């Protein structure tokens, strides 16, 4: 008995020696925000080795230097096993590492359609465990499809009425799980037992359907019941089937076929058996109440043709016919990667005006992308015409002149009342528009609009950035830009949400800093990457738009098909995403496309100069805006090749491809030398014809000879002053000019430019009543009122004034750099960024003849902090706190290395 008791004591002591760290108070909370392949609880994971990640948070708000020292991952085939801390699929064991993202699954082979449960435990810098995270799941994509593509029998791609599809089926006892995978082309909406499945809008994503077809996956277990169930699908044309219709606006004509559906639902029961419900010839179809569907022209809905309970059990499908099994469009079925579109906000009218008897105009107060939502009543068959628009005509009616209306028709929606006296609510399902104003009129019969609101529909990509300041003008410009960004974030990045709705690529790199700061866009950038890969030509050329829904040369506008500033998004857009998210696997995927494009662009050079394309689009010069006027095409084209080559050297280096990196560095050096020979004028210290763009781009890119940098900068400044502190660049040159001024200490000049209220300027757009960024600097009413291409100022707000400079391509201590540009005329600035590493905050304020700077660095990270110190000032507080190390004094700043935590620096006169 004595020996037994001794053994127990010894065992306890040994256990305590090994695991006491797990019982100590950890400086970390249990890990949160678990993601698999950059998604929360993804429903269709296609990778055999998905990447896992989590977020770390310090257990105390005043804690400093909190780090993760180790982690342990468990992946199980059931929740029950995971609850017992059993990872039958993978138990990583305790891994000594500070890594919390990009961890590839390394367990047993994952099975199609299976759900997996996982959690993680982390240890802090002292070896104290934080405890297990909450469980998360992921579901594997199906390996094969039993479903068949179906369409309505007897229809063509020009059939106006959109079909409905339905099927009854039975569910046995003890259903455990039901997963529904669906691709309804062009756009679709699935109903189960009378209720819509999910809250996504305009699904699936737009693609080149001959290359890639997206499908959406849903867990529908809770929507099913034992016994009889019913499933129904509505469809609209979307970008899948764009045909020309008289009087309705059409940007282009492009059809992949008539509307069609592919749906497969897998039901799993407690006894392990499964059941498949899939589209086939047994499904029934009938014409639905959508009598016209067009991405560009609008949507008409006739409620007199609606069939009550068509998507529910007990419905008598009288007159419905069997579906026809058809060939799909040919593209590979791929799970969605971009976040779903949702109704993200609603707008109530701020003003209602009876313009004429029978015509009423609603002002919703904000330009947005989406649709009107109306509640009406009246006589059956009465038709309400709803016309959205960005601007008003002189007589107060809605105008679409800024968004494409004219000889090619206009876009509108119409609703036909179904039952006399009933209150009926409706919004379009498969067509959206960019607008602020809504005009309504009864074109047939009598009715009453009881209420009208606007539903803003765009990507549900989470918001990550914040900027606010004491300047009302800066705040208004920031809002102007962000609204336009959101309005053009759908399943692709569009240029405008009305006239074109095309995936013009240049914005994904030119204004990438602002885009990636304000929202988590990993999914949208991945979708863009895959669209680019689909559209790249055999010779390496990347077209200006992806998906390439039209070839402009066929319309007589061949200059729009290929331009270096647009095609370079294939390199620079991917690199921008890497800097934000540090996803090496994404670079590996994109590398072959990048290599082919740089080879193509280098092949277009003559004596090292690339001189074709659109150039500095929409610059301020003589004549109407368009192709560059102030700057030679060879300037922007050649500098794109240079920047692509320099970036490829960095990418190759990050991927361990040393030989490639050297070759790209050599290409960049040759290109820079050729550029300077061709365009630099040493006698006058300026480039090309001396435009803001021509001087700013080489200065920002670092190829101005060192002895001439000061003079080239002086030319930029002089030209801005000569134009009364106005910009003359187009969308290409503007971000480079901002960086050239910001990084060379000319932030007061940037502020002066931001404060201008006369055109061309942001202030002139605000003065004209714009509520989202316009296409032209002067808010030209004949140009789009909802473009984000001129949104480069966001980088100055976020990285400049706010000071948050985040770059995952840098060394660990430099990934987060806080370097605020403090200027006179702004009393305070507050900025935050919910980064891949966690929340970063920076806030500064002028007070007591000095400055305070408050910063927050997330757990498991460190930062380099530049504290502004002007002549005669000194840091009097914050520099001696735990976790702070002074590195050097540089210019008008003291530079510190700062561990995780929250700090407050105070600067005062000596």
C-alpha cells in the first residue's frame, strides 16, 4: 500500500513537471476566429491540404510582449471525438512555433463530402496554455456530381420569361445532415419548403463559364423535415446570357446558353446511409413570373403569373413539364471563393417629390449599388415602372445619362400587381444598378406605392479599416472613396455598377492599398486571380477585363483589349494581396501566369521601351477625358514592365527561386536604363514632357538618378502649384504622385490639394453633390458617378496620416510599421486596421504644444514605430515603457521597436 501511494505521488509530480505550464495563467486567451482556406466554416473545401489559421488575443488589455510559443491542432471526424480531445484525423502534437496562419493540414486523407471538426490550443511566451479554442468545422467538396444540367424544354437563350424548376422528395427518419450544392446560371435562388436557402444574392459568381463555373454550398439540415419536402429554383440571365432587347440598355451581347440549373443535395442519416437529390429529367419546369431579365436592362416581374406555393409541398404542378437535360457551358465546376453578395444596408428616402401628376421621384440620399424595394397595392394587372438613376434632369425626373442610357436604351424595373387590394412587396432578384434616385410611375392601371427603400447589395467581405480625423473634408473624401469601392465589390471588382459592370483590372493594383486596408478581400482577390488565369492568352497577354465578356476589337475599339497598366494586374495585384495577407501558396499558384505575362510584356518592348495601350487614363488635358494626353504612352508602359520585373524578383525570392530573381532584377535594371535614356532630360531635370505623372512615377519607383531626385521632386511641386494645387494625373499616375509626395515629406502640399473645392479635385465632386467617387475629376455628369479608380487618396489617409504601414513581405519586426505624417491644419487622426496579425491601432493628437501618439500592436507581433519629433521637441513619455526599445533618430522622428501591447508616446517642447 505504501509503494502504491508513493507511485501515485511520483506520477503526480512528474505530470506537474511536464504540464504545469498548462495550469498557469496564460497571457493569451483561447485562439479565436478559426478559418480554413481563408473562410469561416467553409462548405466546399477542394484542397487536399487546406490551410488552417486562427487569431490571437492577449488576456489583459495592458499586457506587453505577448507571444505564441507553441500550438497543438486537433482534427476529428466527429464532434464527439473532438470533445474528448481526440484528433483521429490529425493531432499535430505540441509544435514549437509562433505561426498562427498558413498551416497546412497534414493528417489522414480527407474524404469528399465529409465534415471535419477542429480546434487549437496555444501556449504563450512563458509556456502557459490558453486552453482549447471553440470548435470549428469545414466540409469537403463533392468529388463527383450525379446531377445533370437541366433547362426548360422548348426554350432558347432569347426566351424572355425565366423558368422555374421544382421537385418533390422524401426524407427518412433520423436525418443527420443535408448539404446542398447548386449552380443556377446565370443567377439563381433556391427554395426549400417555401423558404429561400441562405441570404446570398446574385449567385453564383461571374466567370468565363466556358472555363470555370462556380457553385454555392449550403447546410440545409434545419430546413428539411421527415416525410415529404419540396425544392424549387428560380433563375435569371445574369452575365451568362446577355441578349439585345429593344429600348433596354445593353452594354454588350454575349451568351453562353439559355438559363440552366445543376443541383445536388446529399442527405446523411444516423445509420450511415446517404441519399442524393439531384437535377435530372424528372424535375418539372414552367415559365415563371419574371418576364424579362437582364444584367444591363433590368427586370420585369408579373405577379399575375406567380404560382402560390410553387416551392412547397402539396403544390399541384398543373401544366408543368419535365425538364430537359442539356449540356453545361463547359467550364470546370469550382466552389465559390469570393464571399457572397448580401443586402448590406438599406436606405430610406430623404425626400419625395411629385414631379408631375403620375411621376414621383425618391431621393435616397446616397449613391449605392443594389435595387429598389417597393410595397404596393392596387388593381390586379396594374404596372409600376421603376427607373433608378444617379442624377436628375433639369425637370426633376431621373437621368441615366451618366450611366449609359441613350440610343442603346435604358435600364428599368417593372412590377405588375397580382391581386387587387392586396399589399404586395417586391424587389428585383437578378439585376442591380448604381443609383441614388428612383422614379416611379404607373404605366398601366391604377396603384399606390405604399413605401420604397433602397437595398445596397455588394460583397460581404468583412470591413477591416477605419479612418477618422478632425477635418470634415478629409472624412468626406474618405467616405466618397469607400462608398465607390463597396459599390463595385461584387463577385468581381467592377469599374461601375451600371453602364459596364466589367472586371477592369487596373484598379486591383493601382488602388490596392486602400481596397485591402478597408476590407478583407482575400476571397475577391483569389477570384480575380483565377479569372485572370482563365483569360490569359497562349502568348501570355492578359486582357484589360476578366472575365473577358467582350473582345473590344470586334466592336472596333481594339485599343481597349490590351494595355500594360491593366495587364500588369496579373503581377502587381497578386503581390499587393501577398503584402496584405502573406499567403505564399497564392503566390505559388499565380507564379506561372505572372511569368508568362512578364515575358509577353518584355517581348512588346522596342529598345527597352513599351509604348502602347491606354496610358494615364482620364488625365486632365485638352479635349475629352480618355487615353493619356499629358504623358507619352511609353512612360507608363515601360514603367509597368520595370515594376513588374522588380516585383517578380521579390516574388521569386519569396518562393526560393534565386535564379529567377536574378534574371528579373537584370530585366528591371535594363528597363530602367532604357527608360532614363529615352525619357529623362538631365538639362531640365524632368521626364518626358514634364507632366506630373511622367515625373512622379520614376521618382516613386526609385529610378531617378540620385543626383537629380530633389530637382525632379521640385518640378512636380512646381507643376502642382502652377495648376493652383490641382492634380493633372489620370488614374494611373495619381497613386504614384501621392506616394512620391508623401514619402518625400510633402504632406502639407497633399493636404492643400485635398482642400481644393474647385475642379479638378475631390472637393469639387463633393461640391457637385457626389456621394460616391466619380469617374472624372470634375464630376462630369456625362461620366459615371460611381467609379473608384481615382481612389488613391486612401493610401495617404491610411498609411500617411494614420501611419499604419502593413506589409507581410517584410521581416517580422517590420511587417507592422507605424509612421504617421503629422501635419498642421489637422488636430487629430484616428486609424485602425484589422490585419492578418490582429488589430493595429494608431491615433495622434496635437495638444499642450506637443503631440500624443497612442498605438496598439496585436499579440504575437511587434512593430517599428516612428514618433514625430520636431525641432525643439522631445519624447517625454512612453519611450521607457516595457516592450519599447529605441533604435535611432531619423529626420524628424525617433524610431522605436515595440512589442505587442498598447502604448502612449507624449512629445513636448524641450
